C-alpha cells in the first residue's frame, strides 16, 4: 500500500513558515503583506476557493483587501479596479479568481495586473521568466506540486515524469518547471491528442493527473511503485455530505493506491499546497516591493 501524502499537514508547516516571515517583515519594516483577491459573480466553486484563500490570509497574519463584484460588472470597471490596486503601495499581490463571466476577456484581465503583483504567476512576463529560469512568481498549483515532492523527499532528478493535462495554469507550466535543470526530470506532457495514453503513463516514475475527469487514471495505467500526484478536483453529487457534493480526484484512488509508492488524496493533497504557494508568493511580493530585492 502506498504512502498517502498528507498535503494538509505539509501545507500547515509551510504556512507556519510563511506566517513567521509575515510577522518578521511587519516587525522590521512595519509593513503587513497584503493580498487582494477579486471575485466576480457567485459561482459556488469560486466562492469556496476564495473563502479558503481568505481564511489562509488571516492565518498567515496578512492583510486582506479582497473585493467581490457582481457577475454583471463591466470589463472596464474590473480593469479600473486592477489599475487602482496596481498603484496602491499597500497592496502587494492581486489575484483575480478564474473563470470570469463570458463577457470579460480573462487574458486582458491577467495582462492588466502588474507582473510584480501577479502572485498567481499567470502574467506572460512571469511565465516567460519561469521558462528561462529568471526571477518570477511561480504559478501556485505547479509550485505546490513541486513543494510536495520536495517535502516528501521524492527525487525528481532523472525521473520519467508524465503529466496528463496541458492547461496554462497546471500541466504546461509544471512540465516546464520539472524539466528545468533544478528539477531535472524527463517530462512527457499528454492531452486529448495523445495516442496510446496508457502505454505512456505506465512508463512514469511520477504520474501527475490534471485532467478534471474523476477516476480517469485507473490501476492499469500505473507502473508498480510509481508516485501519483492527483491535481484533479471535480465536484460530484453526494448524499453523504451536507452540501450535496464532494470532491473527486482524477485518480481511481482505491485501486491505484495498492499499486504505487506514494499517492496524494483528494481532498487534502495538492489543493492545500496551492493556497500555500499563494501565501508564499504574496510574502515574496511584499519583500520585493520593500527591499527591492
Ligand atoms: P483544464 O483546463 O480543464 O484542461 C484539462 C486538460 O486535460 C486538457 O489539457 C485536456 O486536453 C486534458 N484532457 C481531458 N480529457 C483528456 C483525455 N481523455 N485524455 C487526455 N487528456 C485529456 O485543466 P486544469 O484547469 O488544469 O484543471 C484540471 C483539473 O485540476 C480540474 O479538476 C481542476 O479543478 C483541477 N485543479 C485543481 C487545482 C488544485 O489546487 N488542486 C488547481 C487547478 C486545477 P486538451 O488540451 O487536448 O483539451
């Protein structure tokens, strides 16, 4: 049976380190690291992500300048708010919760955030710097996955890594990060155009699923002893919870776990690490603004 990676516990430890960094900065410079999370509309999943981020901000002792806007807010109003926050020296990080309503162009919105406040790491300047290994904010979920591997002392050097899913926020940046010299993996990035997917996933020392299809990775797709990282989080109906839904990962956990060496659960695996990376990036943004490192 695999070791189940306790992402929540690892995240708790990382958050403690971030919280002491926040306290230190406040003591030395009198400045509280501050994040502004902008939520547009009332999509239940987005509300729950934003609530989780606000809770983490409070736990880390950071200032919270979150803003909630109605679903029919115009793109111009949203861009004006971002411009205002860009110029506000007391705000160090800005995050716009995605997805945005259809009448708003997400790319324009991401481009409007100053790269030095883009703590989500989605701005092309940050993504470009990540590619060439220059200073940037790393996107939170890919960074969270790498942090999990590091904290569990799972070697990436020379490992065959297979990632299923090539989104701009998870699979693609993670493939670039892991293939950088500092992590030194050989990465294969799979998607709907991939032929013989199971043949490829079975070669993986580390298999990362970011597909958004519950139970997609089955036991026959996994090499014995592989490390399995499940990024997927899909809400499925459940009679066992008060909310009427529960989160399911992309991996058929019950059948895959007996076969692999390490596995992340859903929930309690990658999710908490994503929030940690956001806190870490916000502290970093505050320090860079103050010390102009
Ligand atoms: P996404 O934009 O939804 O894209 C899904 C990816 O999976 C696409 O690249 C798609 O390929 C690929 N895919 C879909 N069906 C496939 C199939 N049958 N075979 C091979 N590839 C297939 O991805 P995302 O935004 O990265 O989200 C993925 C999952 O991660 C979701 O469940 C999301 O909720 C979760 N997530 C979790 C966190 C966290 O913090 N835990 C953070 C972000 C996302 P094509 O490109 O060819 O369409």
